[in-house]
């Protein structure tokens, strides 16, 4: 399991999500080892490394990128640092798995993709829903023509926990939450690209934080080049559970995706039937999180392109930026016309 | 709607269930009219007739049977009176719809069936589940061979309301409740007949009434002549709703039946998902109750045998009596060996 | 049932939907009688009247409105005639149940409402979903505060049958189909009103008919004055069944509505689990169609306002016209700014 | 992960199920290592050990039991060898996890339990369903009194794959399949013990193999000492999937368990709604299989009794033997009266 021939992966970012990926790298992937962890926060990398038996830690991310033993990195840092780290890692010859979003401007995304191509390294972005058994089966059925041509799509994300708004950057709902839905909509409308976007959003969960630029509720309508009309929807506080669903209505059928239930137990009492719901993203998509890192490490080993690429991530970012542009202008926006987020929110 | 050519039906028994059937006869069946109501209880027939615009009432059932205008009767009286009333009605030349059970001994059942045959009248017994769209579709799929040969069957009834035990005759759970399940099992295993029966039962809802002969919980295992093994189960107090379900596992597939939900609304809150359940038999099977009377009146008009006959009712009664015999003896019993209920319950 | 004191209702329009309502009026509502039918098509009223035992027919609608015996009318004619007929009926002193939409311009709607008010007659519009047990329970839970403040809503309608496009007037998807969803969204966001509308639509089912102004697929986003963002969605050909669903996410919970299944039967075979779906509106909402006419006739008898009014219908029309305006202009539109449909579709 | 302090576990039996447990021991349990594999079949242990990086293999099981490095063993051998191996392992001072059934006679079971007690080692038997999140939650709710006193229980197992009947020992359906259901019924009726058993069984999937003693379909009714009546049901060929379900109806509520669906994807087409089903036990209970070994190794490390014990396994065996006795005699049998399987099947 820990033979010298195993793939040495370095983790950049030892926070909550980084720790989760670290466990997968350390324990769940045969032929893969977690060889080093870098995190600028004092002690963070060390504590995680000790827990998982990882031999090396760095507080300078650059030192990990310089480590010749490391063949691939997993980047789990704040979103605004992603594109730069992808570029730096690619130049250091490391293959890169980066959490979404891959960048916050289209120019950054272009530079990161170019850097990976020039270095000949693998670049995969963390759209884990593509590795969920249900979403994947839906994609395959649609590709096989089982529901004809997609006409109407829907993808939604509702997070049970509203994080501290002061720590949430502006436009988070589009760049970090809905980015999943934008990717899912492209995944479930294969071969088509988004052309036009309209968005409505508001601070309904915490109206007091709207002044700080926090939008916690958003609905985005997207027209694709095959005519299909898609809706992406997000909200930052679903007290009932972690709610991720999807739907595709095609010319000859429909697919629905998503199940909130946390187990196959149903309780019946005087008030009727009841079932408990999933509360955590990591519960809902546990197997998918493992599968995406398996895909990444397999791609590195096999020297092939992963099934979800930097180009996919750039396309989802394009939708997110168009949605942000739509909020800023109040009208529909063509995808590609908005290359970066405006500084301020429309009052 | 009330032309002289319409079929004149007389109702015998103006209690809760009789009133329900009366409303169907008076309002829901084109070409049918509720022409008379008989009930020995003072005022009962009159009150119901006034409400529904029924022109004639009787306190002597025999007077209704003598009424030449009446072509068919619907019998909704206590179970022990059923067979005798079927015989009397048949001799008076009336077609008969009788609530289940058609009789409480096999000899009574035989006499009632013979009387109907000799008089050339229609005899249908109130197995309404056969007219429910789900149970009917299941029967048709099984008949069409969609699930191959039935191997395992299940039918259950759980009533939300425990009635006053002092008014419940002994063996009610077998003769009046499980009789539905016994019929359903025959309906879902078409062409096969029950051969052997084993029953376990107890007073678990109201242990204090076991001394009075009340069994409120029962599980009956039945072997059919095609090898299929069936379970029928009943319980007299399901606080969560009116619970009727079925299941057939065949050599090439399975069918499940039953849905407790009272509507398509699901509520999600901090405790998870919740849905309300159906509380009343008449809600769950409303359309089926109407459809069985439509079948009966159509059969009378068309002078044809109904889709559920006295022979079907006798077969279900045979299972019920075998189950009672199994309780009395503690062992498995062959169907047909027990022709009437023993007087006392095994201690 | 047919006493002189019963409420005499006249039906205007003996087509498919008119015949359906006629059956309810003739047979299902105690204290109500179908007293006359008017339809300009030769023989249409007569054929229906004969089938249901209705004593009078007219080919001139005005003659029915002049009939002093008639206390209330049910209007089931083409949409563009609705408002004029409501006005005429109100002036003739008849209470009015009118199928949706009540009008196709806001001015027409205003005139119809005023006429009913001035005549002191009941005016109810055919938003049958409000009488469905699930939608009604959802409305009540929301009104009771069970899910807190609504933040996100969804209502959709997908019809299994694409009618002959040459017979479908322009904007039908908004004025006749989505009008239901617009009303549902108001019903499920009680006390709030729509303020801004954006729509995307296309001819995806039959692209060849787009030139004729047929839009068969539409997604409408609506902002309400309590901040809630709603999506209404329609499509004219769902081969899998009649698909009507709803969803409301509030600050403390969520409700989902809709169930495509036609019965409680589930079939399992080598390909997995399967269930049949409802194909007809009248199957899905049968009880609701009866209940809305019961509400109407009860309101007439009790001389009270019905639970769904002309004002409700005008509000739904306002959303439909704003959606049409959004299609015509390509941008978001304020509710109330568009008072009638433009003549042509945006290319 | 592979520090000397980690718990050294030896695997006995390198077949399909043994390989599955081996992978869990080698990769999924922090602080645990797969230290040796024994299998008499030439090359079997070696092939598995090479794949998983396990350092030692034996063809003599006794040699593994003599290995002083090994602290605990996992026994995955044919059922008839279980009890003897438990005894031998216990005498060698090894803690034991043994696949079900722990024994095939009550005397063997008693000796194995005594040996483990005398040696002071942990003995856990492979009732994995107790570690499934749904079954566990049901047990906890029942223990907490959420559904009152259990009155009716059901547990069923239907296996999609009929194995070669010539390789299936007599009474397998009771001793190896239904043993899970018998344990589940005890788990879901906590604090109560079975008292009386009646069984019906047949060869319905492969009637031609009934002569060889193969029973492939069985229904067992069990009376518990709290009055509850339970049904256990098994069948050896469910073409639609791996079907494991449970149900408990108590005095104040009901719980249902089991979901055949393999993902949250539902497909809708002209034939209605469809969903794919789970085909493999290891898919359905993957997490439960890992959790039971985590419980075992934690118990060994913490020197405490596991949550499912030899006594639990003996109780389930007692039900299985009573069911076999019921088949042999055709009547109801008291639990405890049958201590071993009779040699032949009742004709």
C-alpha cells in the first residue's frame, strides 16, 4: 500500500475540506499516498499530518511545490488563490486537482488552463457531483438519448448552515455554491453550451447582511444553444437538510435526481409518516468525493485527461460571471460578456 | 336520471356503511335509483331516506323484499344475518349485493349461493379492494404473466380505530377484517386455491378484552395449490392511519401495493420529511366503493355474473374458518376441514 | 335532489371541459341542478343535455342569460370570450363561474370584476388547484407559519398532449397554461404580490410552429414584494404523464407538492422498479374540479364571496401579461406595466 | 497507519466474502492491519495477500492460530466449521469475529460461547444489518419507546442470485439466510425473546432440486414473549434486486425499513416512472460491513463486549432450528426444543 511506486500527492490547505480530502488520499485510494501537507496557518498542516501518518509538512506552499517527490497536488485554499496556485503548480510540473471554482475571472482561468496544457500536467476541478452515481447515470442516459433532446433543466443547492456572513466574500452564492449547479446543468445537457443568463437574487435569510454584499438566495435562468432552458437555484439556509436536486425534461422523457433522506427508515405515528434528512454535504456525496480523487489520481497515473477538466470549470465560471453581471445590470446577459465580477452589488 | 326505466335498488341496513352505499346509489350511478330503505331501528331508514330523497322506507326487511318495484338489494346488516337475507332476497327474485362476509359458516354460504343460482339472480359480495385501481392493475399484470408464477404474497389491514370490544363478536378479526385480505390473496394468485392455513393471534391492543374473546392482532400463513405461500395480517389499532397494503413476489418480478399518504404534500422541517396519512377506509377506497356498486348494478342490468361472486366469498370464508380452526387447535389446518367457528377461544 | 328549491345552473359551452363540468353539476352536487346548456355549435348542447337529463338547451348564449330560472352560469368558452360573457351574465343578474383566464387584457378583467360587483353576483374563476387537497393543505400550512417566510417557490405544468398548434392562439402557454402556476404561486405566498417578471420561452417541442407564434416551453421568474423569488415553468409535451408540481422553501421549512403516479402499485422486474403515471388533468384533479364547483354553488347559495375571486384571476393575468411583455422585450418587466398582449412575438 | 501498535488481525477464509472483509481490514480501519491470511485452498491466501499487501499467509488454519503476532481473527469459512474454529481461536487467545451462523447446533454454539468467555476474548458474529444506519436508527427509536410496544414485525431477505443448488447444504435458507432476519427481529423487539415458531417452505424457484433438500422459499411466523408476532420471509431468486426490508408495528406507531433503489435517479418515460435497484448485498450494506468490523476491532482494543454477541447468535440459531423443526413436523415448535437439524426433509 505504501510502496515507493505509489503516487505521491501533496495537499495544499489543511482546513475542513482539506482534511476531508486528506483522509481520502491517505486511506482510501490504493496506490496513492499523502506525501506532504502545506498550510500557512501555524500548526495546521502538522496536526493533520500527525493524525493521518503523513511524513512531511510545510508552512510555505512554495516549498511543497518545490518538493521533487510530489507528483500531484490537491488545492483546497480560498477561491481567490486557486488560479495562481494552479499556474504555479503546473509550472513546477505537478498535476493539479483544484477545488471549485478554479478561478474568479475568465482571464485567470485561461492562464491556469494554458499553464497546465503547456506543462503537460493533468488539471481536474472539484465538481464532485459528476462522480455521484445518480448524476452520472443521468448523464449517461441523456448521452444515450434515453430522454431525447433536453428542453428544461433544473439544478439546486440548499445548504443547511448559514456561515458567518462577514467571512463570505461577495458573490459567493454564484462563484462557490451555484458553480456546482452550473456545472451540473452543462453535464446534464451534454454537447450544448450556455448562451444567455438572467439572475434574480436577494438576502432573504439574513436581510441585515445585504449591505455587506451577501446574497443568500438566487435563481438563475440559462438558455443553452440547443434551445434548452435551465434553472439554477441556491439558498444558504435549509433547516431541513442538505438539499441537492436536479431534473431534466427531454423530448421523450424526464429524469429527476436527489433524495434528502438520510436512511431507508420511515417512521409512522399519529402525525403521519416521517423520515430524517441528510445534513451534511460530506454525507450526501461521500462516495462521490472519493471517486473524484480516484479519477484524478488514475488520470495522473495513466497520463490521460480527467473526465472533468479546466475547460469545464471555465465554462461554469462563465455562467457564474454572467449571472453576477445580470444582477449588476438587472437584465439578461450573454455568456462570455462578463469576464470578472463587478466590485459592488446593485442596491 | 330518475326515469322509470332506471334500476330500482333497495338498501337493507341504514347504519354507517349502509348510509355510505345509499349515497352512491342515490347520486353516483347513472341509471340507478335508491328506491327504498329498510332498517328495523326506529327512524333510521326514514332519516337517511329524507336526506337522500329516497321515496320509501320500511322497518320490516321482509316488506322491502316483498316490494315488487325493487329489482335488487344491497345488504349492509350485521354479518350473522347476511346469508339468511341473501337466501330470502334471492327467493323474492331480487339480485343481491351483500357486504362481506357473505356468511359465517360454509353451510350457510352454500345455501345462499344455491338460492341465488336457483333464482337466477346476481349475487355479488363486497370485496371492494378488487375495484381499487391499484389492486385491479396488479391482478391484471399477474394474470398477464408480468411477474411469472406467484411465490410469496402478503396482504394486510390495520384499522386506525379500535371499536368497543363489547360490541365486536368473537372471531371478528378473521371473519370481518382478514376476510378482505383472504380475498385479495386469491385475487392476486389467480387460478390457485388455498390448501393449508396456520394462524397466530392475540389481544395486544386491549389485553384486558382477551377474556371476552377479542383477538385484535393476527398473522395467518396460507399455502396455495400452486406452491405460493401467503401471509395475511391484521391489527385493530394503527394510530398512524388506515393501513392496507399488498405484495406479490413472482418468479420474474414483484408488485407492491398500498400508500398511506393522504395527499401529495410532503413537509420538510428541522425534524426531516413528513407526510400525513389516510385515516378512513372510505377515503382510501372511495372510488372502489363506487365502482363495486357500478359493477353490481351493471351486472343486474346486463344479466351477467359479476366479477366477484358468491363462490369467491365462500372461498375467502373457507380461509377465515381454517384460520379460526388453527387458533383453536394450535396447528396447521386444511382449508375446508373447518366449516364453522368453534364456540370458544383456545385459552 | 331535483326539488324546485335546488340551485339552477346554466352551462355555457358544451365542449370537452364543459361536458366535464356539466356532469358534476348534474350528478355530483346535492342541491344543484343543471337547468340549461347553451352552445352555438349545432346540436352540441342538445347531445350533452340528453345524456345528462338536462331539460333545456340554447344555441344563443344570450337566451340562456335571459332565462329567469337560471341563477348562476358556468362559462367554458374560448378564453377571448370570457370577460365579455362575465359582464353580460353579471348584468343579467347571474352569478358566474368562469374558466381561466377570466380575461386576456387587464382592462377587460377590470370591467368584468366591476360588473360582478355592481350586480352583487358571485364571480369565481376556475383555479381548480386551489381545491386540490394537497395544494390546499400547503396553503394552510404556509398561512399558519409552518415553514416561516416563503423564500423560493416553484410551480410547473407539463401537459402530455400537444394540441394542434394551428388551433392554439398566440401566448397560450402564458394565458392558459402558466396562468394556473401564477395563481398557485400567489396562493402559496399568501399576502404577497408579484412585482417583477422575467421570462424565457421557445418552441422546442414543435420548432416548426414557432413561426406561427407557438411557444411550447417557458420558464418565468417572478419576484414578490416579500422578497420571495418564484419560478413557473410549462411545457406542452410530457410523454410520461400529466405533470403538475409545486415547491415552497421558507425560512423554517419546505413543502413539495405533486405526484405523477396513477396508483399505489409499484412493479419490480429485471429493469428495476416501475410505476405508471397519470395522463389526464381530469384524473389528477378530479376531486378538485368537483370541489371548485361545490365552492361556487355554496357561495351563490350563501351569498358570500368565493375563496378564489375575480381579483385573484386578475392578479394571475397580470403576471401572465408581464411574462409576455418580458418575452417581447427580452428584459425584466414590472407587473402592471403590461396591460395586454402585444400582437407579435419577438423574432 | 501500519505502526507496530496497530491491531494485528488474521483472516481465515479467502473466498468472496473473505476477500471483501480483507479489504476492509487492510484499508478502511485506522489502527488495524491485516497481518495474515489462512486458507487451505492452494494459492488462495497468497493471491489475496499480494493484492492487499498482507505480509503473511498460511494454508494451515492452525498455523495462523499459533501465530503470536495475531490478536484477533475474522472467520469466513463454511458454516459447519464456524463453531469449531471459534473454540480453537478462543483457546489460542484470539478474539473472534465469525460470519453467521456461529454454529449449526445449539450445543456447538454453547461450547463456542463458553470457550470465548473462559479465554476472556471478544466474540462477535456477523449480523451486519445491526450496523446499517437505518436498522440501527429503528432499534434506537424502538428502545426509546417511540412506537410503543411492538405488536407485529416483519423481516425479509430475497437474494437476486440462485447459487448452484448442489453446493447449498440442506436448511441453508434457515441457517444462513433467514438467520439474518431472525436476528433483526430480535434486534427490533429489544428485551423480548422468541417462544414459538411455525414455518412453511418449499422449492418454488427450482422445484427440481427439492429432492436434494433445497428449500428456496420460506415464511416463518414467530411469537415473542411480549406477545409480538413476527414474520420472517426468504426467497432465493429475486430478479429485480437484492431485497431486504423490515417493519415494526407498535402500539403507538410503525417503522418501515428497506429501499431497493440503487440511486436517487428516477426516469420517466412513456411507460411511467422507473428506478434501478440494488443487485448486491455488498452494495446495499457496504457501510454496515465496514462498521461491524470497526465495532469488532474497537471492542478488542477497548477490551469490552461488542454490541452483538455470541449469545445473540445463539438466540437466532435457536429460531432457525425451531423453524427447521417446524418444517420437519408440520406444526408449531417451541424455541429451544430443537437443538440441531434433522437429517432429512419432510417429503
